[in-house]
C-alpha cells in the first residue's frame, strides 16, 4: 500500500514539474512571439496565453 501511495505521489510530482516547465517555456516565448503563435505551438488556448501575458505585464 505504501508503494502505491508513493508511486501516486511521485507521478503527481512529475506531472506538476512538467506543467511548470511548460509554463516557463510559455512565459519565455511572450517577449518574442505573438499570442496566436504561442497558442498554436503550445498546449495553451489563446485566452490562456492572453491572460498569462496580462498577468505578467501588470507586475
């Protein structure tokens, strides 16, 4: 039972790490590409890219 819980925890951690890595790539593209291109080349939809850009430019 412990192994199953450990495996689930490990898998969740890996998934979170992958998602954070994708987000960092998306953020790095914001200064060199337009929103439509980022959306077309990543897993994000256009609205999410726009929200990400808005959030980062307000800081």
